[in-house]
C-alpha cells in the first residue's frame, strides 16, 4: 500500500542545489575526469580490431547481399572503434564519477592531435581491469563527498566502518555482472533468435525484458544510498531500499524520470560543440553542475522517502493497536 506521506520531488532538487552551493568542491571530481578524457593520453585498440576483422574469412556460399552487409558492418565497426580509448573505463558503473565524455571518441582535442598508444591484447585486459577498479574507488570517494554534503546521519567514519561500506558497495557491480552474464546475455541471445524467426516475437521479447528489468531494478535503485547513509550491509540495504521504494513507487518513479530527462536533455546540449572546440570546457562545467545536483538530490529524496515510510508504519501500528483496544 502507498505510504500515507509521500516524498517531495522538487524539494529534493532544491535541497541538492542548496547543498552544492556550500560544497562546490564536489564539482572537481566530474570536471577533472572529463578534462582527462578531453586532453589526456589515449590507449587505442583499433589495430587489434582491424587485424581481427581482416583475418576473418567469410564462409563459402555466402550470397552477394550477405557479403555486402558484412563489408558494411566491418566498416561501421572499424569507424566506431577507431578513436575508442580504454581510459573510458575510468567511468565505472553503477558506482562512479559522472562523466560527459567517457563514451565520446574524440578525433582531436582543443590542443591538437592526441598522444596515442596502441595496446596489445594482454594490455587491454589489464587496462580494462585497472581503469575499472580505479574508477570505482574514485566513484566511492565522490559519493562519500556527496553523502556528507547532505548532512544526513553524519557519524564519525572509522577505517572499520569505511571498509565495511566499501565491501558492500563492491558487491553492487559484482552482482550486476553476474546477473548480466546469467540472465541478461542469454535473454538477448534468445530475443535475437526470435527476431530472426519472426520480428514481432523479437519485439515482444525485447519489451518484456526491458519491462522486467525496470520492474526489478527500480526497487533496488537506492541500495548504495542506504549503505552510504546508514552503513548497513549489502543484503540489508537491498531490503531497506525495497521497503522504501514500494510504498512510494509513484513519487520515486517521478523523481527518477525527472532526473533522467534533465540529464538526457542537458547532455544533448553539452555535446553540441564539435571535436577540438574550446566550448567543450563550458560543456564540462555545465554537466558537472547538473549531474552533481541530481546526485545530491537523490540522497535528499531517499531520506525523505525513508522517513515518510517509517512514519506511516508507526502510524499504522498505533492505529491498529487503538482499534484492537
């Protein structure tokens, strides 16, 4: 049942703006990361991909249409991967510093040509793991700063409490990777087969998959917030997130939709400057402000929702006791 009280969406946004105004230093995290993506050295794997594509021999008997499709696909993949840098993995998910340029493959920086290095296959694996771990740790520090800016349940942080929270936070991406490998990837393969057999079946399968992901994912969206604010373990944080989200589902969905919409529209605006333009620095500043406000607001919103649910539970318990008397 919905909670008697419901959290306020725009109250949380205003609180996020107010908290950032007194903790402007939080902007340094996303600004520094995007400046690195814009000006830093790039580790490329285009030679590896192009070598693999060149060595691939299409099977005999392929029709002219399939060969043409394969050639177009090779060209598209080659162009896509040409400027991709392994440093992009510094933007780790879901715990990480927000970034505007992690997925943008720049061909040139405002200072001119990039300093690039082609990476070997072994170096690729090490780089992906290394950058992902560093990105995760930097993301934890960023979220700790965001959490402290809200002044919610501030307690003295000890090494023991920090290590406990860090272990719980590490479980979030690990569990998501396992779920993706065990459920999501096989589901996508099944959908691909259904699409080949009958496109309508593939469309229905895709819709059901995305619906199930959203239905299962939204109640868990505040797991990291619970860990950071109250220092409980991973399993209990999941339970508390579900306990808070379900009675406030409409308001939580509204907040998430608003945050996604604002982030999506403003990111389109920030991406307008072309490669090599110094206006990209203005985009970095704008993105850092918006993304940090939304992150801080999410902590304020969760705390408001949590209090609303707990007060509703107390009131219902008192009313039940009163009626029983």
